[in-house]
C-alpha cells in the first residue's frame, strides 16, 4: 500500500492556464464550453474537469471588483450637476463590458485553483 501523498500541483500556473481558458493540467485543451460552462473533460489530456465546481465564487469576485472600480466613478459623476447624464451611462456600459470580459477568466482561474488544491466533488 502506497501512503505517499500525491504530487503537488503548482497553483499559479494552473490559475493562469485556467484564466486563459485552457486546461489547468496540460494547458492545451479548452476549459470552458460556451461562455462559462466548464468542460467535463479535457480534449487534450483527458483530465476530468467537471468535478471542479466553482459555483458562484467567480461571479461574486467579479461583482466586487467591478463595483469597487466603477461605483466611485459613478457617484462622483452623479453629484457633479454640470456633467452630462450620458457620461454616467458610458461608465455603466463600461462596468457591464468589464464584468462580461472578466467573468470567464475568473471562472477559469477558480477552476484552476480548485484543480491545483484537489478540491472537487466526490
């Protein structure tokens, strides 16, 4: 019986691969199917990726980050009466675009982190 611990997996490379939408194990296969749906299995190396469920952590992280960046800008413009109301709409559009850009990357990075730490559903 082999009681040795499994080999460690590097955290930051796994998160980086996940953030660019690649398998955290090999970096070649696609991690996501569609916008944010994780692939069940890597096409390149066969790693079972469906067991790593990130739930809503990525969405909460992106909401926090976008809110922390864009809320102060919106409030500053809202209280300046001489500014055009279109500037607020421009900032809100930027917030939505930023959230849509960051969400799949954050989802991939979280799945990469879960893979590296071997935190999965059994």
